[in-house]
C-alpha cells in the first residue's frame, strides 16, 4: 500500500521549547518531511533536538535560517522550501508546544482518500493551563491542509491561509497544546511579543515580569479552568513527568487557585461545559469519512 507524502511545517525562535522533542517524536511515522523555519540565534538552541530527530537521521529534515519578520513570513519560508524539495500534497500545521496522539499516523496514511472538495482536515486540541491537570477548552484547530500552487500565509500574528477555497472536514481526534502550562511569565512574554506585531490588548510592562503573580494575572481564567482526567499523548509523557517535578510548586498552586475560584455553582457550570466540549469533538464520528480516517 502506498501512502501520501506529507510534510510538517514548524517555526522555532530563540526561546526554549521544552515540548519540541515530544512533538517531533509524535510526528515520526506519520510525516515524511520536516521543514523548519529557525529564526533564532546562531548557533540555534534547537539544533541538537532537531538533529537527534527521526527526520534528521533519515535525511528528511530541511531547516531554513531566516530572521524573524512576522509569523506569516516565517510560514511562507516553509512553503517556499516545501515547493523546492517537493514536500508532498499535504502539510501538517504544528507549533512547537503541541504534541500529537497516536491517531495522527492513522489519519496521515489515509489523506489521499480525502475527496478533492476538502482542503482542510481539522482536529481538536486540549488547551492545558498552568498545570497538566487543568485545561481551559477543547477547540477545533486546523491539523492538515493541502499544498497547492499559490497558497500563502497572511497576517503578522494569528496568521491565516489564502488560496485554499475548499471545505473543512473535522475529525473526532483531540491532541495536546501546552502553550499555557508553564509559569505565567512565559505567557506574559508571549503577549508582549504578539503586541509588538500589532495584536491589541493589555500587556505586562517589562519591569513587572519578574514579580508577576499568577493569581492576579489569570484572575479571570481561574473560575473557568476544567479538571483534566484523561491521558497525556504517549510522546509527551516523559517531558510532562519532568516538568511536573521541575514546576511542582506552580502546578500545585494552579490547582489551589482553580479550586478557590470555583464555588459549587461554578463547578456545576463547568461540568456541563466540559461535557459539551467532549460531545463536540466526539460527535464528529457521526461523519463516515471522519470516522474512517481516525479508525484502525
């Protein structure tokens, strides 16, 4: 049986990416080619992790070194490399703080059977928050998209694709996003970076970063935090265990802050919200094609 040729496109910069190794492990076996725009310093802090990956060991790694302008430009660098190396007919859209589950391989191997009317195949992500035992939502997210001539990214931040007019197919598949699980300062620094690219909203002044308190910084979010009772993706379990230990105090405090912000009525509301999120992604199995793509 032949499988479609698929590339993953990834952006990394100067900051530490503790989930990068787990992300790459979760994609090995599902993806043929890894294309990276590395816009961090030289030498790159990610070079060792990238070179140790399955993709590098099998000559499937292509790294583009270009200064960061904005997110659309970085992703367009990946598209240019993709065209140059014939990366394949589908692209996996990933960030360095995401880790896929085992179902990604089953989906990837069947993408050639997706009708031409679909240009996007979406999954869902748990958005973990300040603890590996809390999340804020399960949101639909673009997981795969077709590579076609003329497709380009636009937008400095929260970039979006142009040139793919086809329909979207949502799968009963959920994977992990860990972007907000580390201490609050990292979240605030990301907000400052996005603000520099034109995103509106309040930012934490640079001089206040060192004394940032999660209790007040995330005051509006603690009542909405949901308790996670599932299993972490297999590829992420080692780094999750390590970070649980390294950030034990922050993780425990997050649970305490969430409990304190949720009286019985709020907990009841959150239980209904949690059920709704579960039903939303699991109900995609009603679609025969979506169910087949995620089945054994």
